[in-house]
């Protein structure tokens, strides 16, 4: 369980490749709905933070089209290398830009992103508010970010979450985002009961950001 939990937070090596494929399958519905919720258009600049197996990258590339750009950011060098091989044509065209990075320090310029997603990643950061401040920094004034998590009560019953996971309540995530300059616009439930997921769609609150910058 310790090994499996570490791979979920930072996939690497042969085991990481297997975990990445598993995540693409097990998280498919949540990732697909997150990409829908972030409402990308042709020509947009998008980001998938903690892209893991890369399903979100593929879906975002279709949404933004050849005139748009997708930034793929992951803490795992192995996942970045895997995505570079899998999407080599998009990388060569400059449509996909891949970088190592974390929620705590996004390798993106200020106010450059139209829409971002991050699915099942917030369990692995110590300072949630700092992570949301990074999203607020990189989003355009009309930008939005969709955060996907599993149901906290359901996840608490999973054996691997005892090893390095920081499970957060939905209201705690919403409050951290709000204080960082992100306003909740939509809360989508995926599934039912303990196995349900949550998608939280936040928009950049320009008034809060402007007050902080002044």
C-alpha cells in the first residue's frame, strides 16, 4: 500500500507506467467531465496539472485545436517523458508544451491560461491555499479551473489513503479557493454514494485579484 500510494502521487519507473494506464481507465469519466466543465474553445490556452496517464491532454488538444495550446504539467519526469513520446507530433507543432512542475509552482506566465484542470492531485500538496494562489496567478481575467476529487468519506475507507494522502473536505477546498481569488461557479457530482466524485469549477475573481495586486 505504501508503494501504491507513492505511485499515485508520483508515478515513476515500470510501476509508474502501469499506474498511469490504470489512472486513465479509472479516472476517465471524471477527466472527461472536467474537460467539459472547463469549457474550452478553439484557440484557447489550456493546462492539465498532474496529467498522469495523459487522457486529459488528448481531450484538451481536441478542444483547443491547431490554433490553441495545451500545457501539460506533472511532478513526474517519467510521465512527462511518456507524454512527449505519445504526443510527439503535437509537441513538434508547438500545440503541446510539457514541463515538470507542481501545483505549488506552476511553470506558466501570469494571466496566460483560459482553462485548467487538475484531477485527484490536491491530496498530495501540503498548502492548498498556496496551490490555488498559483492557479489564480496564471489564469486570465476570464479564466477558470476545474478541480476533481473523490468523495472524502469514501476515500477515507480506501487502504492506500492512509499512506501520505491529505484528504480534504469539499467545503475546505472551496474556502481555500475563495481566499485565493477563485469563485465557485459549479459543483458537479459524478456517481452516487461513497464512490461519487466531485468536480469544482472555479472562475478567477478579478476584483479579489486586483485588490491583492494593488
